[in-house]
């Protein structure tokens, strides 16, 4: 079956769709949790030390996920244009 998929003219389309799926699985959960993080500390039950601790852990995760997902999107677009 792998041989048939490699010989198919649509095999590149499936590879491209996989990179877009990985982009979506990385980017959208990170974006939605980042938006939810904006409400951290907005109630009277949270303290500033907990907010700072959460931000120290979460921001590097968000930044690395954003860089990785945008790199995948750029690679997909470059592959779509035939540059890579």
C-alpha cells in the first residue's frame, strides 16, 4: 500500500495536509489557552505569586509552540509554492 501511495499523483497533497493538521493541533489549543490565561488573577481568590508562577511556566511553552507551529505553516506554504 505504501508503494501505491508513493506512485499516486496525490501523495504530496496528503503530506501537505499532514503538516497543516500538525499546525492546527499545535496552534489552536495554544491560542485558546493563552486567551484563557488572560483571565488569570481576575478573581479575588487568586494571588499575585500564583499568577507570576503560572506565567513563568506558561509563557515559554506558548512562545515555543507558536514558533514551531508558524514554522510548520511556512514550510507548508513554501512546499505549496514548490520552493522546498
